[in-house]
C-alpha cells in the first residue's frame, strides 16, 4: 500500500471506512485489520492518523442513530452560526473557502462560453469527479454509489452549453486542499439559480461537525414556508463536501436524502465528527 506524506492513501481509507461500516459493533480490531491485510497496531495507527479517532469510535459516528445525536448535541441555528458570505471566508478544518456566484443571466445560458475543466481523483469517500473554471471549483461528485459515467452525466447536464476539457493538473492543488492533503485557499464558483445560491450560502454557515434542519435553512433565507423547495435546492448542490449539504437533516433526525448516496453522507458526517472530537 502506498502512503502519502500524511501516512494514508485515500483508496485505503475508502476501503477501511467500508469495512468499519459493515463490521458491526461486535467485530474486533484484529478482525477488521485482517480484512485489510494489516496488523492491528498498524491499522489502528494509520486509521487514527487520518480520522483523529480509533476505528471503533469512528464506527459509532457511522451508526444511523448518530444523526439524531447530532441534532440533540450539535444543532445549529443559522442566525448564530459562523458567517461565510460571498466576500468572506469560512474555515473547514485547515481549508479556507472563498466564493462567488455566476449572475442569473449567465446561469440562464446554461454555461455557454464557460470552459469547465475536469478530472478524477481518489478521495476517502470513493472516486471524486472534480470540475472547475478559472474562477474556482464548480463541481464535486462522488461516484461510489452512482458510477463514474452517471456522475459525469449528472454534472455536465447542469451546464449543458459549457465546453468540457479534461485537465486534472489544473485542479490538483484545489483538490489536495479540499481533501485535507494540503492547507490552502480553495475558490468556489457557484453556478446555479438565485434561489439555489441563497440556500447554498446558508449551508456554508453551518460549522463543521454540526448540523441543521431544512426548516432552519428556509427561515435563514427569509422564506420559512419553502422547506420543500429548500430540500430540492440542497439536493442540487453541485459542490459536495465544500458546500456542506450533508449537514442538512430532517427535523425527525433522519438523514434525509443525499445526491451521491446515503453511505457517502454518513461517512462525511462521521469524518467531521471525528475531526471535531480530535
């Protein structure tokens, strides 16, 4: 197994998360390590270096009931959450985000005149399709559940008139920062309708390791009755992880939907909870 400078390889972490998730609470560390052809001590060390907590602790965060615990313990009202506006910055672990939005007129043209560069990268949540313009990242899709062809089709359908160019080198630094391999400033370029962008801006105010509800987001954007429309806009968020739609839950404590699959949503929430604890 190859390891990067931080002591882990994303393909290994993806497999490790899947094994920890499937194992159930009664499986020993030795059994988990054996499934990955590692010694227990080495598996514990590598996993904990990435997650900040042990595999067994991470397993608790992956549990379906963790969403309810988050609502009880780390529920955020967006009026008091950390602000991250169009000209501001928001801290996500060691990552700084700055972002701007496409104008409504530009959006209505379906990306006409835009050059969107793309590339595939490993991530701890499965293969990640990264897309960006010269202004910043505009798309992140996870293909573990949907498959690579569907992830590509999904993102390209959002901006059908754009010109797409395979160019992973152009996206490499932003991607490394996004997945915790480097510290850095990651610009985002939001390509969406005005209502969608208002919802995505509200999502940016939810601190890492915390959650809120669709109804709270509706209140925050000044339209408390638009809960269903908010849910649709959350689901249309093109920049997974960095615009944290995974932090939006149902009032009941249910996970709700996730465009790239609920296993990915649970893994991201677990990762953020682990890093907050660490």
